[in-house]
């Protein structure tokens, strides 16, 4: 999972004056990069071993509130430190930031130096190790969608996020002329990511005005999650540098399409050479292992939804006829289903989860998908027949939970997730989900005021 930039290369760049800043970042519960900017010389002299952060970073909400109700940390416990341990295999240059390199860190207990179990990277690493014990490796890819606006972030905030101006005036799905007008930002994103050791496949216009998609090459699960977190941060920084704004909200406007993060997944041998999902003699080319894995995804679909849709806003995306799914069924190359079979009959066969929004935390989403798939394999679950037709109109079939409240309930009661992630981890994220709901329930929205100000 190397980013093709070694610590020795960093030391040389620092000595010769090409790099003067190193970003040491952990990933928080929301999937954001949090950390410190080191003088590069200090980093290579010793800080590459470890640094520290306040443990509240894994117990806050989007607003950085010190949320009550967590066992792991609190005012009573004094909000102490965690240790941030740089994973030097993630070291990379960030070409869009002058003289800067970036490294991702594992989060360790300050006293035991063991990984903090509810840290997103640790949660995914635990599931990766379960697969390794089975002689398997997960390869994944995430397709990130977002909206690009002509305003700056400051302008958008000062206007109360009203009257936002998408960078285009019409649906730009696959549209070359319209995306040409956006190339100052999108070219910089593609080239910046490529220069940071993230192999870019393409960008394209998506199915709404101002909507974009960026696609990068698949990788093992942990490397892909690392890429995903860096991509989101890079896109925002590059847009900001050009006086634009980007949002990864799952549904920024009722009249616009939602933004997704589809997750493609397959299992291979540990050496990455033998596709374990492929059987040339089997129907559709799906091996028995793949059938069991997909059956696990479907059997536990409601339980893992929270990790694919973690906010109130996430559930506004699930609307019929918008290419966002409403049914947790599988189908062959069918974009109306929550789970789509891709690469039928080839070594590239994989299952695409279409449930997740662009607001998901990639580590948590991938970990939940892997855990459900392992449950299917270990339980030798039988795969139902593929759905045929328009899943939006399907009757009597498995639905995606319609609200965060429902998804939280399914997660909390999931025996599978509690065994896979640990009791304390699920309790931790249950509290995060409860807080999100509590905060929303006491807020007054523009919709309520406009609807009832005069007529109530």
C-alpha cells in the first residue's frame, strides 16, 4: 500500500529544501483529516516516531462538540491524549500544497500503545486481519461524487448556504463541453492526486448541474480507504485555492441528485493473483464464495446501513428514480438495485454496493461490508435470485432503512456487528448516531418556517 514515496526520499527532499512541512493526520469519526503541521526537519529528526492528540477527536460531532455519553472519554476523565503513530507506508507528497508531504497515523492508547479500537483505521484493520486469517485479501474501489460551486466557502457560509451557484446550469452527466468549462479545478484534482501517489482513472460530469465524479484505481481495502480520505481533503483544498467550493453532502438540495460513494468489492488470494469471486464454470461467473459473501451483504444490509449513511441528511438521498437505491437487493448490471453485479463472467467480477453516500467514512463503510461478507461466508448463506426489472417499483422486497433512527436501531441490535467490531465499538458509534438524531430533533429548519410561518 505504499504511496511510492519513502522516508529516505523525504529526508533527502528536506535536506535539499524541497519539503519544509509534513502533515501528520489521523482520520476522525467523520472521515476527516485531523492533525498537525510539522516543520519537516523536526519530523524527520524524531516526530516520525510518534506525536499526540487530544482523545476528544474520536468523540466529537461535525461541529467538534464535546459530546456526553461516551465511555472512552469525557470531561470527568479529563480528555487526555492519544498517541498518533505515523504509518510511513502512507507517506506522500501533496503537490497542491507547496513544499508539503502528508502521512496518515494510527491512533494508539497513550498508556498501552495499543490501537484505539473505535478509531476508524483500527476498525478496518481488524476486518482485514480476519480476512487474512482466511487466506483472503479484499480489493475495493470507491466512486466519489460531489458538487462544485462558483462561490467560495466563505461566500456560501455568509449567505446561509442559500442561492448556491453550481458550476454548471444543467445536467452534465458525461458532458464533455460542460466539463471543459470546469477543467481548471478538475484537471488540478486529477494531477494533484496522481502526484500524491493516488492513481487516477478519470473524472466525469454526473447526473445533476454542477455534479462531478472522480474515479481512482482500486486497491486493497486499507489503501483504498486511505486514498478516499485524502481525496476528499484534496478536492476541497484544490477548489478553495481556485475560489470555488465543493460539497460531499449526500443531498445538498431537494431538487438536485444525491451524491454517492459506490463501493466495489472483491476477494482475492493473499498474493493478489487469484480472484476468489470468479468461477468460470458457475452461473454469471460467481464462485460459491462470492455467492455467500453477497448473501451476507444482503442478510445484514439493514444492520450495516448506518456505516454507509451516518447522518440525518444521508437518508434524504434515497429517492426513487434518482439512481440512488431504495431497495437492498442484488441485480445484474442494474443501477436501480442497492447491490449491482459488475464484471459478470470475468476475473474482474465484483459486487458494487450503491447504498453509501459521499458523506460516509470509508474505513467504517468498508469494515462493515467486509464483516457482513465474512458472516455470509462463515454461515454458508444461500444467495437469493437476482432481482430483475425496476427495483424502485419492487413490492415485498428488502428495503433500505428510511431514517437514521431506524438504521441506528438495526446497528445497535446487530449480533454480527458486535462480534465483528466489539461491543464497545458499536456502543461508541451508537452514541454518535443518537447524538446526531438528538441534535436534529431540536433544530428548527427553513422548511418548517416557510411552511408554517403564515399558515400554521
